[in-house]
C-alpha cells in the first residue's frame, strides 16, 4: 500500500518494511511495478477525458497548446530533437509517472508506449531510492533514521540543484 503514494514518499518506508517482512528485492520491485500498472489503469481514463475536453473547451484547448509548446521546449533542452524515449523516461524519473505519461501523450505516444516510458522512468527512480535506502539503513540501528534521511534528501537535493543552477545563471560569463 505504501507504493501507491503517488509522489515517491512511500518508497523508503515500503522498501524497509518489505525487508523486515523477509521479502526479497525482486518481489519488492515487482510490487512497485504492479502499483505503477494500477496507476496507469486508474489515471489513463482521466487523462483521456482531459485530452477530449481540451478539444471541446476553448480555455482547455489554449491550455493544451501551451502545454504542448512547453513540453517541446523542455524536451529540446534534453536532447535537442524533441520528446524521444530517453527524454520521456527522464521526465518521469524527475517528476512522476503521471507527468511522464502526460508528456508522452503530448508527444503523440499511445497508451502502451506512453506508459512504458513513464513506468520505466518511475522504476529507475524506485531503484535509486530503494538502493540508497537499503544501503543507508545498514549504518543505523533504527531504520526510520535512514528513511527520514532519504525523504529529506528527496526534497533537499532537487532544491539545492535548482538553487545552484540559478546562481550559475546569474554569474556574469566573460
């Protein structure tokens, strides 16, 4: 159930709980994959409804075209050519599978490939967080300590990266 939390906060707790219950890491990863498939089945009808409404409601049509333009601009920053598979996987890794799927839909990918890219990015994110949590938990008696450190890092590291990039952008280049 912890893996059904859509923002990744359940990963450290779920991984440590699975370990204490004696579940092997492939089983735990499989449970996380199942949670992603359940998300796909629950979210896709909502996404399709929004896409359909965007064709009918002028405000949503404008919003949709702006989102597609923003998606194209963001994708061009990754690889210069548009929203290819690696770009879409990285969007899902950096945000969440729902954003990854919405980006894949904006790039013209259908249900199967769109969710394949989104789930691949999310599984990569899961692997990074799971390995980090399990590795860090070896150094603490209380597994909650490792869980809180990883959760804190999940919040702090992206903020630090954004802040340092903003500082670099403000520096005057010769």
